[in-house]
């Protein structure tokens, strides 16, 4: 496989993941962090870091809008619920397994 094709496939996979996460408004970021070690915000930070590696300046707010499909404050108002004590405990327990994001 040539690099151009690989990059196009990777980009399509990224878009599919983002579309899926935008549809799953019922899944809270803390649940993603607890189960997978990354969340929508992590994905936005990876997007921002990748843009900067290419010499493109993308703010964190712009990156989050790409991932959430709307400004983060709007998403938060519509979909974010208060984390339970159990979710907060699991977050602390799984912290060593959370994603490492270059530049953050």
C-alpha cells in the first residue's frame, strides 16, 4: 500500500470514529476514559498536535469543535451529566492507563 492510500484510509477511519462519538451522546467522556483510557478531549488534543506537526495552527477549541461537531460548551450543556462517585473512583484507579498526549 502506498503512503497516500494509507493516509486516506487512516483519515476515513478517524472520520468514522468521530462520527460515531458524535452520535453516542449518551456516552460520557469519563466512561470512555475509564474503559478505553481516552476520550473526546484526548482525540481533540491529538488532532491539534497532529495539525501543529504539519505546521497548521489549530486552537484547542477548534479541535474540540471538530471532534464534538459543535462548540464544546454547547455539547456540555446538551449532553454532559454529573459523574457518579463510582465513575470518579474508577477514573482515579485507571489514571495510570490514560492516554499520553504529546505537547499536553
